[in-house]
């Protein structure tokens, strides 16, 4: 089955995936992650330390953009969770400021904490607004990270996979087909499943 016929991809998405060598549904299933990021544990801002990769939830306290030279822009924001405040920084992403400015509730962010000029900050974090009454479980999970080529961002490779992948329900490894084992590798939502997926190359 050609990948363009997978629900949610279509011809435009197929052109992007072709850069990764993905032409069929089987190619998509077998394009396995190179590692995983565990975003499943929320941290308080007061508890973070430089060098850590963390998932945080809080309210925006400031959003600002500056162009120190030419077309180069720096967008800065801050979020607070009641325990503290941390800075968020994006470089040359002009669309970030207007989108952040529309958010009135909480946001969730993930990234590496670094020492900044005025305290801890996270450069180019992944983020999304938290819908009212949502718990953030969809964002705060174990996320597959794929090998990429120039011009294909990580979110692009992650987006089509949940559309076509259906995790096997209540099956032991020896009961799964090769495609079901590959599916577990793409969506290790729990630590137990993650352990299973690490042996994903041992198909047969």
C-alpha cells in the first residue's frame, strides 16, 4: 500500500516522507525510532537543574520578540507554576510570538534546562497549549525520536505514525506479527511497553 493512501497523509505528506525513504505503509511501520524521550513525569520549576530534560506545566507570564540584527529574531517567554518561573527561548521563529500571545490558559513544555543570563531557561522547547480540563497525558508520554534528514522536522515524522499504527491489545511478544511488534516501537506509551519495544529488532 502506497503511503499516500494512508489516512491523514495524502500526496503532500508522501512527498515529505519520500525524503526519509518512506514510500509504502510497510516502510512507514519499519522506520523505527533511534531513541525515546520520557516526557511522562511533570516536574515543578523549582526542582529542575541545568542539563536535565524536563516536562513542565504552567502559565505564560511574558512574551516578547526582538531582532538584534537583520532578520535574526529572538522570542522570549516565561512560564510560572507557582513554585518558580523559567524562561523559554526560540531563535528565528517569528510565528511563535503571535501564537503564544493568544494563549490564556496553561501550556506544557519539554526541553533541556540551561543556565541563562537571568536564570534557568529552555531553548527551542516543544510545547502545546493545555485545553481546559485536560491533563496533558497526550503530550506527557514516552515519545519516539526518529532519524531525520535536512528539511524534515521531528514533528513531521512523528505525526503520520499514530494514524496508521494500532497497538496490539493484551498480546505477549511471541503472539505478535512483525508489524504489530513494529507498532509497539512507535507508540511505547508505558514504561512496560517501552521495555518491550527495545527488543523490536528481534522479529521472527
